[in-house]
C-alpha cells in the first residue's frame, strides 16, 4: 500500500497541473495597444480612435487605466465576471475600470472599478458613485454616447478617488513625521536632563569633598593620646630640637 502512494501523488499532481494550465491562459490573448477592445467593429473607427486616444493619454499621465470592452457575444454571461476576467488579464494598475458594453443588452454599459485602491475605500460609497455615473451614462439617447459618458465618468471617479487616497496618505505621512519628531524631541530632552542631573550630582560630590577637605585642614591638630614608656629606663627622650619629659616609671603593683 505504501509503495502505491508516490505514484498516486505524482498522478494527482500532473492531473491538477493539466487542469490548472488552461485556466491561466486568457482566451482573448495579451492586451492590445488600444484601451478600446471592439473585435467586431461595432463602433465606428473614428469613435474608437477618439476614445482610445483620450484613455491612453489619461493612463500615461495619471496612471488611471480605463478599458472599454465591446462585444455582442457576452449576451448571457454575468457582466461582473466578464469584467473581472478582463481586468485580471489586462490591467495591473492600482486604479482601473472596465467599461463593458454588450449592444442590445439591457443595463449596458456597465462600470466596474477595481484595483488595490479600492481595498481602502468604503464599498457602499463606491457602489453609490458607480450607480450615479451609470445613470448619467444611460441618460444619453445614442448608444455610442452612453459608452463615451461611462468612460468619462469612470475616469473622473478614479481620478477623484486616487487623489483622495494620495491626500490621505500624505496627511498620514505628515502626522507620522510629526509624531516621530515629537518623540525624538522628548528623547533629546530626556537625555539632556539625565546628563544635567549627572553633572549636578558630580559637582555636588566634588563640592562636598572640597568643603570637607577645607574643614579638616583648618581644624586644630593634636597628637593622639598614648601611654609613654621610658626608653631603656631613661626619664627623658630627645630628638632634633625636641625634649620631652617622660617621667619616672612607677614600680609594678604588688597586687599584680
């Protein structure tokens, strides 16, 4: 039984690899140069060129990636799934949006923003803004203008959200720098107080030592009291210019 486990694991690995490999390939291939994907040519060429130039300029200057996907083959697939697949395969911007339009299908065009930017935003606020933009686009009587307005609205929304995120980030960075500077100032003050206290303590110790030294120097000096013993029985002891009378030694007591 144990000998069958490695071949079984190898077979499962190869099966999973073969099953997952096609999922990584996007059926529409790599992203084209134009941000307007209209393989069937449902839009007039001049409209496609105009939209492509405007969106390309916005992407290059502001980092806002807006893609327009126009295809009549998506008449039954869920719009959000289609938009998510195109965004995952063709955009790595932190602020991107897919404008999905299926001619003749009710609710088109759809606006699907995405990217890392939206992880920091309120989903309810994003949903309301998208619904308002979609309603303004749907108010246009001509289908091409609906897509144009939807792309313009999406670019404006991304521009506003990205600018707000940058502003919040700058404020947070400024506040962080302020707190860091305040912390450093407190640390410098604490270090200065510690050094100052140590200097004062050393000065006091030196001052007390010096006063004690002066006090002892000015105090009268006396020879210590001691019992003098005659040197070799002599009653006097002498030195250089010094004569001291020691006195006669008393005989030892009889009781001792």
